[in-house]
C-alpha cells in the first residue's frame, strides 16, 4: 500500500497593506505540497468509489448468491443499490450488517 504524504499545514502570508499584491508562502515547497495534496485527494476519492462498488457487489452476492439469480442480482446492484438515492453510509451499514457466516464475497 502506498503511504500518503499529507502536509499538516501550508502556511500562507498575505501582505494586505503593501503596494504590490504578491503573497508569500511559508515554505519553498508549497507547490510540491499542493501537488501532493491534490494527488492524495484524488487517490482517496478513487479508493472510496471502488470500495462503494465492492460493497454493492458484495451485498448483492450475499442476498442473491454468486451464481444464481444473476438477472435479479444485477438489477438490484445497478438500479437499487447503485442509485444515488442511497448514501455511502447506508451502503456501508447494509454491507457490514450481514453476519460473517453469510459472506460470499470472493
């Protein structure tokens, strides 16, 4: 797993009374820090979306089985759980509420 580098703070200093409107950063690596923050943000969002898809798939496999009722399972996963009407928290709560003995996700 890739270790994320998240700077704790990026210090910015704005000179409001000067004649020039230049801002000064508290770090010479400000551009690098912002690039890392943007990259980490996109990785976190991508991972959350992938995890949401896996929870939907897992929930549908638990309810409908991995090999039987494929049409019903695909409808449930795509049209019901895959809709934006259900929040990420709801999908997570639904997925983790199943007893471990019923887990079919592979």
